[in-house]
DNA sequence: ATCAACGAGATTGTTGACAAGATGTTCCGA
DNA sequence: TCGGAACATCTTGTCAACAATCTCGTTGAT
C-alpha cells in the first residue's frame, strides 16, 4: 500500500486526476466535489485536495463557494464564445510571430502535420486528427516564442474541454476545419506573417460560428434542476 | 487590539497589502517574503498569509519555490514586452467590441475622460493623468462586455506595476500618449470598430517601443566603439 | 587562505483534532 | 398536505504544535 499523497506531489496529482475525470465525463458540471471523498478516492490527504481545488479554481475549472465547497463550474455558450474570442486574438499573435521566427525543424514538423492531417481526414481517423489538431496549435504557440501567450492560452482552454468534445463530434467537422488548418500551416511555413494571422482568425471565427450554432435555438426552455 | 485576520478575509487583505507594497516600492523584486513576518506585520494568521501567497503566485506576482519560500518575482524587459503584446491584442478586441456595444452613458464618460486628459496634460497634473489613463482602459474593457478578456487583462497587469512606474516617469511621455488615448476615445465614441482596434494597437505598439528603448539605450544601430 | 563538514537557528510543510457553518430529516401543529 | 422548528449529520475552516528542510555562520583540516 503506497503512502498517501501529500503536499506538492498530491496537489498536482489530484488536480490532474480531476482534469482528466472532467475530460472523460466522469465529472459533470455542477457536481459537488467533497474534499473527503476526493482524498479517499485518490489516496491523498485532505490538505492536498484543498490545494488542488484552489489551483483548479484559479484555472476557473471549478468554483469554490465559501463554507459550501467546490463544484465543477458550468460554462455557458456565451462564455465559451468569449473564451474563443480571446483565444482568437492570442493565436493570431502567435501565428504571426511563428511565421517570423519558426526554425527549420518547426516548419518541417508543421508540414508533416499538414500531410498527416489530410491523411487522417481521408481515412476517417477522428482521434488521430484530433491529436494532430492539438499538436498543431501547440507547435504554433511554441514556435512563436510567446511564453506569456502560451500560459494564457493554456488557462483559456481549461474550462473549454466540454465544448471541444461537443464540437469535435459534429459530423463533417474535420472536413470543414481541415482547409483552415492547412491555411495556417502554409502561411507559417511560408513565413507570411499577415496571412498566418488571417488564417488563424478565420479558423477561430469559424469555431465561434459553430459555438453559436450549438446554442439552443429555443433558449427560453429551462432545463430541470437536479 | 483587533482580532487576527483569518481565512478568506485575511487572504484578500494580505494579498492586497502586498500588491500595494509592491506598487509603492516597499517591496522590490527578489525580496524574500517570510510567512511569519508578513503575518506579524499585517496582523493575520500564517494560514491566511500562505493562501494569499498562493494567490499572488497564481497571478505571477510572486514566485514560490518549494521549501524555500516566496520571493517577489523579477520581470525581465523581454517578458514585459510579451505581456504588452498580449495586452495589445486583447485590448484591440475590447476596443472593437466597445465601439460596437458601449451604451450612451459609457460613451459620455469616455468623452469626459478625453477632455479631462487634455486638461491634465496642459496643467502638468501627472497623477491625475495617470488615474484617467487607468480609468480609460478599464472603461473600454467594461464597455466591451468581454468578461473573459477583462479577467485576463487583470492578470497580465499584475506583474507590470514596476514597469508602468518606470515608463510613466519618462519626461514627455504623457504628451506623447495623449493623442493615442484621444484616438481610442474618438473611435469608440464614434462607433468605428476597426478604427478603435487600430488606435488601441498603435497605442500599445508605442508602449512596446518605449519598453524596448528602456532596455537597451544603444541598440544595434550604434556599433560598439573601438 | 580555501574548502568542506557541521550544527544552531530560521522557515516552510504537514497533521490531526476541533470549531463553525450548511444540509438534510423528522416530527409536530394547523 | 403543508410549513417550519428542532435536531442530527455532513462538510468545510481554523489552529497550534510538530516535523522536515534550508540557511548561514563557525570550525577545523589541508
């Protein structure tokens, strides 16, 4: 039997575990996160759980109400749009700088991602496409050298997991986003900074349109409270 | 004797106190922040101080090294530039949206700030100008309705206090920034979204130039003397 | 004079128990 | 049946003491 996770180690572990549970649907928005239960199920001390919850609250993944505990935060479609607007301008910045500063290896990997993406869409390999998508955004940010933007983009993505899930599953979505991704790659690899910014903007504006479309056309209906 | 500050209240109070101490120069980058000392001098418990330090670390104002304590984080000029680049794109976004969505009262207050700023520069009232400047940026963000951008801009500004101080003191700086601020105001009040974004970009690009100038007084233009 | 080992004091990290507040349940009267 | 008062339980917040680790000055050997 391993020792209970404590302090910095447990904090990181529990926070990651909760993030993962959210991604995989084990935790749903609104759900209560009871310190003792989490401590028990992850084999950590309550102190470690408390600190992990503080971290997640700073990332706006959970919401802590004093004396009432933590719950998984619900993100409205409106907020998801605002988050994506912020992502848009920050990724434009990164794309622009990446087009200017990316080194040979980074441009080569971008090109490789482009061809792999085409292949993935042609094969209907959804999860491979999703992984390439993630790596693409990551690589553009990395190539830009904009550490500050990188950190903030990470934070922005935190609460979005649920929406990424919903959007990626829309039929025909990969076929729609592929040319947008390829445009970003071409501009960055070709060193055309303004085109890179435009391509990133076009891509994220399209994501925003998708989010708008995913909002219920009949918003007056109130869902039942659990 | 008042009771010791504890929990949420003390946490907020201590964090604010440290932020203020940084602004006023009582704390300098690199300085150690010892939990017991802070608890004593602010009349809070060590627990409250610990939590406040966690918050400040999340804002990247202090740096916590495990088992070694917290120090005031030093921000390099390079990082200040990156921060300002991010501010630039986010404030462009807000300016654009503010031009579209600001209500009558907000436009009126913006106009008032414009005339007050002219007056302040004419009078040499530097601190009044600085306050107006802050209010201007705040109001544009508020009028944009972009809550997510607002939160991230707040975070971005945290580590910048020191540089704002240095830049604002440069002689002739207010006279230089005044027309840029007026351009932002005119565009937002006039409802010209693209112009608002351009004006915000121009202003912050100028701030970046100032930061660069403050970094190396002898850039590559002047070769080293033999 | 230099350097490594040492140790006292300082500082952060952790724990477990308890206090304070919130939530849920039962039961009574109308 | 409904409302709500009284109680029991659950959950978070707080604290003080202790443990673990680091810092820095001292000492002694080379």
